[in-house]
C-alpha cells in the first residue's frame, strides 16, 4: 500500500478542492440531518452543508420531515472557502434552475402550469410556481371583468406563461387565456354537436318525408296543422311533411283572403289532391272534395230550368249569382233585358234575389250561364211537325190554311 506524506495529502486535498466550482450543479447523498440543515457527502473526500434557508422547505416544515439519510439531493455550489475548507450548497438555487426550465418549457410549448396565489393586490395577484413567483395582472384573471382580486388569494390557478424576463425578474402569467381556450373549445364542441344533431334530424326528416310521400294517395283525408299563411294559400303540416292548399282549394265558396278561412297553428282536416314524387310537392284541399256542390246541383238543375238565385258580386259587364253554396253562375249584362242596359246596377244589385233561366251548364268545368231576359219570354211554337215533306201531308198552304182562315185580306 502506497503511503503519502502529510504534505502530499494536503496537496492532494487542495487539488481536489480547486476542482469544486461555484455555480456548478451537482448531486450528492444526505449523510446527516441536523437542526441547522442537511450535510451531504460529495464523494471526493469532502462534506458540505445545506443550511435550512437553502433547503427550499415548505413554510413551517423541518429538514428531518422532508429528507432521510441516503436521499439524493441536487444542489448548486454557492460558496467555496479554501481558507477553512468549507463548501456552502443551495437546494433552493438548484430547484430554481429546474423550475425555470419548466416555466420556459411551458412558455415555449404553450403548456398549462398550476400556480398558487400567495398575495393579492389591487392590480393583480402574485402566484407561486415552486420556487418562482409569477404575476397575474387583474385583466388576465378571468374572461369576465374583475374589480376585486382578494377572492383569488389562497387558490390554485391554471395559467399560461405570457412573459419571461429573468434579467428583470419578471414572470407574467394568464388564467384568462386558459378559461377562454376552454370556453372556445366547449363552444366548438357544442357547435359540432348541434351540427351533428341537426344533420341527424335532417336525415331522419328526409326518411320520414319519403315514407309519408310513399303512403299518400289522391283523395286521402288527413289531419294537419297550418304552419304558414301566404297570399296565395296556406302550408299545412300533415305529420312531418308540408303541403300547399291553394286559396282556390280552401272552400267551395269564393275566398278573398286566406286569413278569412285559416289561422297559423290551426288544426284542420285536408284532402290530398296531388302528390309529385319527383319534386316532393303535395297539393292539398281544405274543401271537401267528396262533396262537390256542382255535382250535387247537376242532379237537380238542367239547361232551360228557371231557378231562384242571389246576386253575390258585380263587375262592370256582368254579375255573379249564387245558385247554391259553392256554385256561382255568370249573368252577363246582355242577358239582363231585351233593351240596352248601360249599368248592371240599373237592373240588379248585390243581395237581390232574382229568377234566372239556365242557358248553359257544364258541371265538370264549373260553369253556368244564366239569363233574366229569358225568364219571361214566351217560348217559340214548335212547328217542325208541320215541315215534313211527305206527299200524304199535302202542300204548305194546305197545312196552314186553318191557321190563316181567320185573317182578314
């Protein structure tokens, strides 16, 4: 075994001691724990102490509660004294290096970190991230306007790091950005959900519509609900699909305005008039198509009949008269009298009940032409029976001799 002199040992010790550099980050094991701090074995023949104020202990905590013999500890060499061969270490400075790296990473990668609000002031709050204090301005505390910061003291907040300036010891964070990002994400998720729900509803409505369309037959009676009124008619929902009831199909009577017959939200029975499978359009009727008043009148009225009617409407050269409910006939000015009539009101007025003669009647076309002047006219004598040319009947003069025998010459 090689033996060294005292001088050689001291020289060797000095050489090792010179290798220890202030500011260097090292890892060592805990050799001893005392009331003054923690002693570490540096594995080079030296021991060094980390005083309590450099241990970065939680407030009120003791060294023997936080560490055990044999634990590894990362520390920064803070001071080296060759004169008395002492080395001063700091776990606090080592933790600051690690914490600062984490803060920088969070800033660079836009990651959320959790901080603890230690102090609230009028313009914001100071929050701890391990060994570092970050400032959160009042404008960055919430998405809503904040007037009082005291309610944040003692709370843990998730934040994004907004600014790092180690020279000025300035670290700024934002809790507002975290909240806003989550709100935006929730809104986007909600929008996506609503969009998906609407799409699913549209697909379902399309299937229902196709099923209803396939089941409809002309003449069917359905119960519907008026969804929209237009000047030309009304849209009516008949169980998941809309059809149009044109104003002319609302009643057998003349309809001046759709609102006179229907109201939005009204439930009503309708009849299927037509279904177009290609355009998906449905024509509806509110009037009872199975009881066409023209068909009923056709059973009772014929051309040449004299009937009682009521004057319902006047235009410049004609009048419309009601034969029965839902059946109007056309009375032209030329059929009022054998004499020339200047104005309709000279002979008839709205509400007049009159007798007319049916000149023309076409139930399928819903057309009837009537006349007043023909009502009192004497029917012409039918002489066709006398116009036969058979020899047995003799000459025309002989046929009419009895007619003219009383005439004076």
